C-alpha cells in the first residue's frame, strides 16, 4: 500500500474513532425508541463546504459542543428563524446578514449548551466577539459569519471558550466531517439527525445534505430547533430564500412536540454552486429533493421528542379553509389530554372532539368524521355503529399513528406531526439545568 493510501486510511480510522467518541459523550439519555432504524446516514461530500467540531466546554465537559462550517466564495445563504418576541442576539444578527455579498464566502459557527438568549447587551457582545474572531481566522468577511447558540436561556455565553478553539476548528476542517457537526449541535437530543438527497438536473447530479437538532421546546414558527442544509447547486439568494420559506411552512412549521416556541430557532440553507448546475425557485426536481430532506429532518425532530414513544400524524380535511384545517390539526396535536391518551394507548376519541371544539376554527358537530388509521371511529355527530373499542385499543399499540378528521365544511386541509406526552418529558425538563 502506498504512503498516500496509508495516510488516507489512518485518517478514516481517526474520523471513525472521533465519531464513536462523540456519540458516547454527547448525551446521557438512551436513544429514543423512534430513532431511525438505520442510524445516522452516510453523508455525501458537498463540494464547496468543509466542517469541523471541537469540545470547548461551553457548559459540559467531554462532549462536542461547537461546530464550524466554512463555505467557499460565491455561496448563497438563505434562512428562516423563530418569530419569538424574545429571540436571541444570534438570531437577530443572522437576520440582518441575509442577502449580503456572497463573494467572500460564508462561515456558520454553532455552539450548544448555552442559547445566548435573554442576556441583553452581553449577548450582542458575544455575537460580535465570535464573528470578529471567526472572520480573522478564516478570512470570511464579518458580515458573512452566521452564528447560532442553543441551550440554557438567561445565562451569559462564555464566548471566550469558543474563540479559544477557533484555531483547532480551522485545522480540523474536513469536507467529510458533517457527522461530527451534527453531534456538536445536540442538547437533549438522543441521536444526531441527518438527511440526504441526490437529484439529476440537466444530466448532472446535485447533492443536498442537512443536519438538525431538536427534541423539546418544539412548536410551529420554527419549533428549540437548529437546522443546517448544504447543497452544491448554484442558486441566486432571492430564489433560495423564496424556496426555503415556502418549504418550511409545510415541513418544520408543521411539527410540534410541546407547543413551545424557542428563542433561538434557526434554519440556514447554503448553496455553494460547486456543481455548476443552475437552479431557480421553479426547478421542480430540486424543490422536491429539498422538501424531502427538510421533511425527513422535521420528522426526526418529532421522533426524538423528549420522552416520546409514539409518532403521530394528524390529518384534517374538509375544513372551511387551509388555515382552519391547520388550526384544528394543531389543537389536536398540542392537546395534553390527547397526547397523554396516546402515551397510555387509550383510544379516547372524545378528546379529539374536545380539541376540535376548542380550536376556534369553524366546525359543525354533526358533520365531523374521525378515524384512527383506517378505522372509522365517529361520524355524523356520534360514534360509528361499527366501531368497537377493542379495535381502537389495538391500533393505539402501534409506534406510528394517524388521527384523521374530516369536518365536512369545504376543501381546506392540513397535516401536522407530533408525538405523545410521557413521564420522560417531565424528567428530562425537570433535570435540564441540574
């Protein structure tokens, strides 16, 4: 074996050991029962971007907690963020930088363990200090450095621990290290989340790869969720932004774990253009592939819902409008009574009726149809004469459930994804700062 091949093999072995160590030290919770059976996917190399992760001790010792993504000049960046009125200094800074000149490249730096939220001017100072230091180390203009922080709210970010690791991050940059980056952004997550897609456009292959973190404080309006997606497609920033906003509304904005919206939610999409394949907001093949990656990541967030044992899809049809359908679907998905019934495998369809009635959207008691999976449970304002309680009880034992409601009022429809509410959720959140 030649010298170069030996070095390459050794690097691969080191990377595998680092990934194993990161997985062992990132968290103390057992992996969620709804985690993807195949584990973390093999991530393709996205030309034009490199990744690194380090242990900076932002809050916890012995775990990867800072990641850096360095994008080549010409990379377009799009983003969507939490609509929280108390959003963090990082979010506000990223929002201001969208649309800036891409000629100098871009850097994305993320820490876990501390959200840098509700820290006043100290938070703004931390963002500035990090951006200045990253710009100096990487050569990327300061207005192209995008930061995210996730973790405990209301505590000053010890940003000096992050900046002290920038040399190590720069030295570790590797096109194949997206898996380590996925582990570095985790907080109460029990597994790293990744999704990939490849699509042929004009006879050439375009790649998309994304990572996410999220487990609790998850609700629409960008759910505590961080998402970073990278593609080698060439897309103008306005088209990239338009596409991202539209697809977010039917993916990440339609998931809920506990109805709580974070101060720090951030989704950044980077298009390096390295493939040379030009894409617009109307390129259906690319849009479909990006949607699939985003929906996959959104579902993984729900599957890792704190304490979750059931993955639930709520489908509402026949509403007076799509907006009404979504209101009803969220009322069902966010109801603690429904979520605890699901956890207890209790087919308590009366609670679905309750949620519809309280939502505030239009409904007519005598037109409502309810199904658990393919089982007709209720129709015309009353339980179906063919329904048997044991049918519903047997169905509720499944890990994946579908609750369907038809309101019989119009053509409005919506789909929302959620999970059950168990004792595990209470334990995780009661001990979060301990």
